[in-house]
C-alpha cells in the first residue's frame, strides 16, 4: 500500500491514540481515591468515643425520695434532706438501730459531717470517660453514744445529685463498730477486775496443795478436810470463769436489739422448770401470778437468765432464821401513767420475797461487778458478785429497766420493765 493511501485512512475512522485516552483514566483513578478517603474518614469518626459537654438532664434533676431504692441495699442506709430531717430509713437500719436512729443522727459529730456533705457542689459531667460525671467525696465520722448503751458508730455521708436548699439529699450509711470496742473493754475489765477475784481461790488452792505435800497429807482426817475445801474453791473458780465468759458474750451484742417475740407465759414455764428443785427444801415457797396474753420482743434464753439470777439472789441472801421464805414471781401489764417507767406501757416482771432485806445504801451499787451485800444466809457458797451486773447488761440490750426496793426485815422487791411487743423496733421519722 502506498503512503498516500495510509495517510488518507487515518482521519477517516481509525483507532484513537494513547494521548486521547490518558485524561479519562487519570480522572477515574482520582475519583476512586477520593471515595476511599471519604469512607475511611467516616469510619474513623464513628470509632471515636463520644464525650458529652454537659451531664444528662435526668441526672441533674431533683431527686425524689421515691427514686431512691434504699431498701434493697445490704447496709444500714438513711436518706436526709437539706435540713437533716430523715426522709427514708431502709429495713436494715430500722431493724438494727430501731428508735435510736434519730439520736445517732443528732449527735454533734454526725451533724458536722452532714454540714460538710451539704457544702459539696453538685456533681458535674466533665469527667473524662464518665458520662455520669464526678461523684462527690464521702464525708465520714466516728463517735460513741453512751445512752442507752455504749455504741461506737462510723457514718459515711455522700450528697446525692440534684436538688437545692432543703431539696438536697444526703445518703448516710451507718456501720456499728460496738462489737470490736466491746471486745477491747472486756479484755481491759478482765485485767482490772477479774484478776483480783481469781487470785483468792487460786491462793487457797495453792496453800492447801502445799499443806497436803507436807505432814497434813499423812493425816486422813486433815487430808479429807483440805480436799473438800479445795473442791469448793475449784467450783467457785469455775463459776467465776463461767460468769465472766457469759458477761463478755452479753456485752459483745449488747447493742443489738432482740427481734424474737416471746410469750411471757411460756417464759415463766421455763423458769419454773429450772427453779422447782430449789423449792423442794422445807421452808421455801414459790407462788406465780401471771396475766394472760403478755408478749414481749426479747431473747428468751437471756430473759430466763435474768429471772434465774434474781430468784437465786432471793434464795441465797433473803432467808431468815426459823421463818419460811416466800418468793412471788409475777408478770403484768404496766399501769399508765407511772413515773417509774416509760409512757408507752410495757410489761413488768416481778420477783418479791419476804426475806431479811438490806439497807438503802446498798441499792445503788447492786449492779456493780463483784459487789456483794453480805454472806449468804442459806449456807451456800459465796456468790461471784456478777449476777446483777449480767442482769443490767441484758436489760440494757432489751431496752428494759430494773428497779429494786428493799428495807431491813421487810424483804426485797425486784421489778423488770420490758417494752411491749411492737414498740422496741419502732422508728420515728420526725426530728
């Protein structure tokens, strides 16, 4: 083919050149790159955490008492308003502290911690990575209440979000450290008091052992006499240790109110079964006077111990020479009004005897540890001096009262007042 023919064919319909297709290809590549970059940017944006610039509206709105589920909390929780008045008390706090919740929260240390908690600003929502904002700090305090029984309490207070002025809310968590402090007091009291009481029987035992190792051990009559005295001293030592251990157990949970309902008639039946053998001796009479339908919230075993101790004292120290001893065990409702007892009624248990009685100056000291009025009148061994101290601590735990009246030659009357069932765990929400 000639050169003229070739040159004529190109302009008329031949294939396009490389220079003509290059701009189209470059444009398609640029579009793909831009699309991929946009997809990558959107993906990275979605991966980033969202940090709010302000807390949620429902977090900062005023908190209603109905919005605070404090009952399920496994702790003693109380909610207070901006004036320190009680708004809510959960079931755990009501059962453990009862009517003393108000007294606890009125303590100066508790009021000071409440003021500090109320001064804390409302929580903000600027905490990084925390959509609910920073929690306010916890204000805590520890103090001891001496009435009605010594209790060491640790309170933790934290302001709740929302609310202004009186509408502020503060959550209070109460922890009772009384048991640990009671254990410390028990160890101290044992060193201070029990060591002196234990020294007497131990010295007696040591002396008779030395005597038996000498010439007295070869004399059958003296040996038997000394062994009998040693047996009495060892029994006294055992009773003393048992009483000390029982007293320490009572003090360990003295701050915990009993929750069981006890029928007084059943309680008296148990006591009668325990003391009946003691009245088989001639010259002793026990009478019983119990009203119907008397219920108390109490620990039955501890109340049996109270009545047994009082009856034991009447038998041990009340008997007169050549005159029968009569002891009356009674239970009745408290008469209202009566200045000797609280105004909310209650139940009175009484132990009255016609024995020799005692002088008035002994009465204020009868519940002191190791205090004894005199020698036993029934020929029994010397008491430990802890019986009425145990009675006092048990009644303190029950929120009860003890009144003792006596006069020489006119017998002794011991009255125990106990709250009626349903009043021991009542909680007043009125400050």
